[in-house]
C-alpha cells in the first residue's frame, strides 16, 4: 500500500461500506444475521492449547448483548447515562461493553487503578451502574470496590459477574448478572431506541497510573469508522482469527480484536481473564496459534520482547498473516530480531484513545520501514505542524521537518468529558494536537520523535529518547531500555537510561555505557548514567510508564544533591496538575534554618519544583 492506494480506497464511500450501521449494536446485529452459527469468541480460561474453550456464536453474542442492554434499560439507564465496568477479559465483558453502548454510555475502567482513582472516574462520569466481579476466589476486585457506592453518590446499582457466593443477595441494589440475565429479551431493544451515529457511546479513560485520567468521548460513528479503517489497512475478513491478549478496558483490545472483528465476522480468541499478564500465557502462545489457526494479533513492545524468549519449536505458524505493534514505539532492533526469529510480518502502528484507536500503520503489502509507524489510515487526515509557545498553529511542517502530530477524521473524538481538559487540544478546527512529535517523509511515512514532554532537553538541544533506547536494545543481553532526562543544574537535563537484562545474563553499567557510546552517533545523546533494574514500570497494557522513571530520577538527584548536608530527610515525588511533578521533602525538625536555607538554595537551581516541610523523623524511627 502506498499513498495512491489509500486514496483509491477512499473512493469507496464510508456510506457504502457502513450502510445501515448507525451504532456498534447494529454491527453485532448484522454479524448475527449474516452468520448466526459462526463462532464469534473462543474463551480460554487457562490460556493453553489443550483446554476445552467456551464457544460463543454470533447469535449468542447478539442475544447476550441485547439482553444486557435491556437489563440496563430496566434499571433506568437512559441514552445519556453511564454504566461503568471494572472487569478482566471475559465473554461477559463484551456483553457489558456493547450492551452498555446499546443502552447508554459505557465506561471501561482499568481494574489495576486504586479505589481513589476509580471513584474519581465514576464521579466525573456520574456513573449510574457499576458492573464488576463478585466475591470470587480468582479475583480480588470485589474486595477493592465493595464500598465504592459510598463514594459515588450517582451510583444506584452494582451488578456482580461470576459471584461465587450470595452474601449480598439480600441487598436490593446489588444484582447477580448470571441469575437475572435470562429474564430479559434477547431479540430486540425494549427501549425502542433510534440511534444517531453521533451519539456518545463510550468514555474511555487515558493513562491512569497517576492523577485522575482524562476521559475521551467516543461516538458510535467514531468506533465504527475506526474499526472499518483498521479492517481495510489490515485486510481483515471473515476468514480471520484474531488473538486478544490486551485488556478490554483499553481501546486496542476493544477495537482491533473486538469491533473490527465483529464488523467482518472474524473470530476472536479471548485468552484468559488477565490476557498477556497471565503467567504462562506467553509460553503457550505459539501452540494456541497453531491449534486455532490464529491469523493476527496485537501487542506492545514488552510482549514482543517476552515472546522472543519463547522458542517457536515445531509449532506451525503458517496461519499467521501479521503481528501488530501499538501503544508505544517499537525499537527497530526488536522488530528485526522478532521477524528473524518467527518469520512473521510485524507491522508497527500508531494511535491514541482520542483517535478511537489507530491512526496510522505500516503497509501490509508494500515497503515497511522499521522505526516508522507508516501511513495514515484511509479516511483520516494526518499532518505535522509547527506551533508557537502557547500551542497555537503557525504553519504546516515541511517534508522531514519535526513538528506536532495532528489528526482529523471520522475516528477523531469530539473532546474530553471535562471541558477544562479541552483547552488547547485543537490546533486548528477539527485538528487534534496529539502531543506527539514526528515528521512525515517524502513518501508520507510518519516517524515519531517522542512525546513533547518526553524529549530530553540538554542545553537547549532536543534529544529523542528513542535514539538511546534503540542503541541499547541492540546489545545481546538487554531485554528493555528506557531513557529519560536527569535534571542538571547546568544543562537543564542530561540523558540517563534504565535497563532490564535478559534472564540468566550479566552485564555491568560500565560495559553498557561503552556500548552506548559506540552505537550512538549523536554525542550529546550518550547517557551519562545507566541504572540496572529488575523491571521497568508498566501501564496495564504493557507500555513503559516514563512518568514513574522521571519521578525516580528526580528522587535520585535530590538524594545526591543534599547528601553532603548531613540532614535526615525523606523524599516523595508526586504528579501535580500545576507543575507536572513536585518533590515533597520532609526534613527532621531538628534541622536549623541555616540548613533549610542551604537546601532551598541547592534545589532552586533545578527545573523541578520542591516543597519542604519539617517533621519529627527521629521519633518515627
């Protein structure tokens, strides 16, 4: 595929491809009408090739989604009301997601968030219903959220899925999904709802490891359009079998190995409640591919690193057409190693929740350029632009000129739920400023150069962390690497790297420093320090979470800077809405004012913000 091929695809109108599909519910209804007995989902509870799968046909999927929507309607959920769910990857999760969109607005929530963040999301969404796991030996979700209704005034009902006891059976506002769902009509929506394609159908939160996440409003048209766009780019058909190992609270799993498959009546392997996080899921992966004739899957760089440690052996991978990498840029060296080890085509793509899911990818047929995230998807526009210091549009970038990446199209959301989060996000009318930096080459391939806030700025010079990470990933014993800027009094920031070694290997930081110096042509980008760590902080979908590393490096800098003062102190580095990050330093109350002034003088030379307070630390021990 080249730019001309994309233009040719766009000659076929969206209306002809999506005729009659005014909602995600209509997508599932059409699939059930066209192939009622075909399997939509194979659910593997344990994640191995030997177990008997739970098989859900398209007729069953549609019936359960309809029943679930009618349950929500019966409880009073209106088209603008929100049903939140906190669930692992289960068939019921699909019923809740698409049934929630059919009845009102679905709000998937990351189960790994703490209760404060969950309550913050639900209060912002004004959630009326929460669906979660009931008391269950395989899950601790209920113990986490059982008191959530006391913290969310709008919450009227909690629905438990797969509860293993009835200790809450007498509570009127706690319902058991499996006990009541068959009471509801599975053929038509009792509400008689007439959909508008621009109705908001979901609130997907972004990020969420620290602070209350932003919530992106998706319309039915956003989700259907992006599913179609993904299907066109990946050549998805009814013959395909997609493997879903990423979490269904995230757009990658919901769209790529969810709605895009339903749109074409493809089959989905739903592999264990925890997906790729299940111990042993990677070790069984190639056998599952062979048995179910998997044709494609989507994962993140850390998963591909893990799969490289699993021998393919004699597994038959001939069914696999393509492997997709998203959520984070993938080191070109990792792409090369993975393709060499497996013989697969690995396509790197780019997307964000604000663009529903995918915005660009390397071509399935044609030149794939390692390190690039490929062409824009059909029907969506993409460009790079120069913005001024206040984020206002100045001009479009020239070929190969680095600028802010912006997208516009039917998949691009209408804004965040909180109006205050929408300030400055539209660089031009309809053009969403992604916050990513990149360049477009002469053929239209997009090359990401880092997040605006992730660039390491050394003495006014921008350093792309990927330059450091790609170099370190070439080393035989490096499993993963992440580069960030270490605050420096003179240079502003200096590059440093965190490295995880492969199992059963050894290497010291000095050797890696020498290796980096030999493989990084840009002298200023050679890391000043390398820290060997057991693991890198990850988001729930496996993306390296750099804010945690930035907090760690600030803490290290403070410890080094104040070490000679002979004070007893503690450091806590936390996110802050005004400053991004603030370091809270508690000093023992015995410290004199002269010492405190010395601390302030030292710390004021750095670019991060600090707050100093006194506390009796000696009593605390």
